[in-house]
C-alpha cells in the first residue's frame, strides 16, 4: 500500500480537476501497474500529462489521455457567476466553495445555496443546492439517489435501552443487512410494490436491474449508512408528530438506493457528458434537458431509485417494529440526493437539486443527524427563500476518509464511543465521530432555516462491517 497514489498526488503533479484523475487512479489498480514503485508511477503519469496525444492509442492510457486533452471546440462556455447564499461559510472548506462557484456559472443555473455542513464532492459539493432551468444534472443529484433518513418513535422508556442492550443488539444483527452483496435469504425477503414498477421494463437501461433490486430491498449500504437505537427527546409541545414532551425509544436509519441508484447515476452521467461538453472544471456538472428523451428517462429512473430507497427504510422499520413487538407512535422521513420540480419565490419553475441537503420547506419535517456521539435534530422547515427551502443533511465531514483512517486508531475510537455510552456493531475508522464537524455549530449556522422539535441521541449503532 506504500506506493498507492492518491488524487492529491496527481493534483500536485499538475493533473486538472476532473475525470482524468479518476481514470488514472483506476488504471493504476491494474495488476501490472500496481507493481511499479511510486516514483515510477509518477514518472509515467508525468510523461502522460506532458504529451497526452502520444497515448491516445495506448492500451492502458487512451481514456486518460483523451480526458487530459482540451474539450472539443463546440463545448459549452460558462457564464458570469450568479449570486448565491452561503450558510456557515467559516466552517466550509475552500474546495466545496470553489465547486459551488463553478456550478453557479452554468448557463442553465438559476439560483443556488450552500449549507453549513458542505464539503468537497463530485460535481456539486455535498451540501450544495442548485436550481436549474429545465435541466437535470445527474452528479448534482449524486450517486446514492434518494438517500434518506427515517425515524420511528416508540412509547418505551429510556431505561429500556440500558436494560435490554444485548437483546437490542441481537435485533439489529438479525433484522438488518449492510454492504455490497449482502441481502436477506430468499425465504426472508419481503415483497414491495416498487419492485413491480413498469420502469424496470419500459426503460432499456433498467431491464437487467430488477433482480438486484429484489435481492437488496430492505438492506443498507456501506460507508456512513446506519441503523441505530437511541433516545428521542421531544422539546417542542407544538410538534406536528402529536407527541407529548418527554423521552422515548427511537430507531433511526440512514441509507439510500443501493446498487440501483449507483448504476443509474453512472449511466446517465456518461450520457450527459457525451451531449453536454463543458470545460474540464465543470465536466461533472453535465446536464440532460428535460425536453429530451434521455432527460425524461433519467427523471423516471431517479424517481424509481428514490422510491426504492424509501421501500428499503420501510422494510427496515417494519422488521424492527415486529421484533420489538411494538407499533411506533410517530414516523419522520426525509431524503436528499434528489431533484424536485419546484417554484421559486418569484414564480419561476425550476429543477432544485439537493445533494446532501435536507428539504426545509415551510412546515416540512426532517431529521438532521449528528454523529455517533452527538445528537441528531428533528426539525421543521421554515421555507427560507435564500436557502431554496433547504437545510444541512448532517454535521458534515471534518476529516476526509483517508485522513481519518491515517490519524485515528481502533482502540482510540472504541474508548471514545464508550465514554458516551455508545455500542457500535461494525463501522470503520473513516466513520469515527471525530471525523465529523460539531453538529451544534452547524445547527447554530442555520437557525433561520429550521425550528428544532426534538433530538435523537444514538446508543446502539449498526453499520457495515464485522
């Protein structure tokens, strides 16, 4: 692993931001290239960067070389940056702001906003909100289409968690599945109407995706996805859930559309980039017009993936309710990584992309999680026009995954979790609570975006991993 190059190594070498970096890193994973020393890899990439035309027919490097060459002369020019509002700018890394600045220069952009948990992503930054004119940008929606939060609140006391910790851990292990290739046995799978949707046969690209959806329904992804038991504290007597002030047992889940959403994102991003030639710094923001066949296909596929993600959460909560032998008193669910047809305050119809941002229209309920050792917040949107009726989708990363793995140790993280009384099943160092921003600081930066109705404090957490 010592000779493994990272994206920053290529950037320092002079690689432009964009597709060439990903293609080059992917090529270096090939067996005969992995054997090269780091010095030899950098030398090879330096030659490629210097003379990309010489590599256009090279078996290994043709695609990377093509990505390094200037875009065709017919490419779409960026325009003057439109104004947008940043919430909590002092907590946002420059890379995320730079990405948002680029997005605001697209000719189809109408309006935008950046949330206080924002950090660098592909195309639109995580925490970016972008309104466009009759155009949808697959990478402004994101790879995990329709990723969402879902909360169930039960009429069980706080002491239930302490008294039945081992039983609740077993309930999570028995009734949840995480990560690639992990699903329930055929006899344990639950049916759902979304699996019979016409889109699986009407859209050519989706014809071979139904079988995988059937296998993965009711499961969760890897990374920062979780299912957890915790304490719900209702602090607003006027909450729309109809819950009296007090403390309850809660189940909170975070996951998305699994392999279905990822394949849709990758396929339609490729189509968008074929027809929408943008400068290198903006190429991940290629769009599809909603008046085109490809745009309509993506829109239908995106909505299918969002409904599939919701079905997964529905089944997770159904299984856990059955195992608990209880009916929830209330449920709250919201999603991000999606695009909506909406109207701005001036009446213009737009396509609003929320990539890692929570819908916060007036009166709309949502959940904004913190970390394993910090509370999440149950919120009611205030519909602020400057935020495009949006709020953060979490605390946001303080450390990259690579940095967290390099700087944190297993024993250190377990000790930290124990100090907060948190039991973790699975999980990795890249998802350690120390890798996230302070959720209270983030919430303080968006007081004009949402009202807080209560909190959720994690106690037993299940993530991907042993």
